[in-house]
C-alpha cells in the first residue's frame, strides 16, 4: 500500500475554489500544512496490519481469559464528506496460545482509522485483522464515535454517539463469554 500524495498546488486550488486567496498572509503556509496533515490522517494506507500484530507465545500458553484494552482513541474521516469522526474503541480477544503486545492493539485501531472510513467497516476490519493475524479463539471490538457530518451539518445533533460492535469466533455462540466481554467493554 502506498501513501496518498497531495501537492501544495492541489490545496491551493481548493482554497481558490472556496473563494479564498491562497496568497493572503493567513493562508500562505496553509497548503503545506494541509498537505502534511492529510498525509498523517491517511497514513493507515501505508500500514500492514500483519506487521503490527506480530504475536509471541511466551507467557500465553496457559492463559485462557479475555484480554481487553479500553479507551483506545479513534480519529478518522468519513468517506462520505471527509468530515472527522472521533471517539474510543475497546478491543478484546481470547488467546489461543499467542498474545500480542498491548500497544499493538492501539496501533491496529490507528492503522484502520487513518484511512477514509465508515465506522461500521472500521469496526469489522479491526476484528477481522485480529482473527486473521493473531488467530485467537474470539475477538470483539466496540467503537463509540461522534461524527462531525452529523453534528456540524445536515441534522446538526451535537453530542450523539454512534456505537458499533463486532463479535467473532467464540464470542458469537457463547453468550456467557459475549456478556463478559460487553461488561468489560462498558464504560465505568
């Protein structure tokens, strides 16, 4: 995967299309700043989830309980309006002899969030990547986000949260495990 390339000329054209003067004092450095910002905001295209989820077996051979990380920051842009959406993710998995460094779960969220997204796809991409590359017995993801396309335009409903979830592996048929995951994922 390659990183998107935006030139400063692209952003100058945008400013002109908006009716702005890209040469006025406050906007002279804006095309360079926007280019740098969008390179960061879309850097997930250049990341490979398999590389992020290098697992290790040391310490996990006998561990058979859920591992859950809550409060993972989510910052993304919706593919429909390029408007930001942001919130928090909870990721959990039931190891099958392999574990991954806890910071890798945050990096996995970041990898997929730094692409043009819809929250529903973001949620399942994270869960599928866990199942594919870590091969746990179960994986669950819950994401709660506020969407600027809803808050700042259209219906204009500030503060509403959209919640999506994905439950894979043993979390689907095992009601007790699913209930435990959702209880751990619940905000205090």
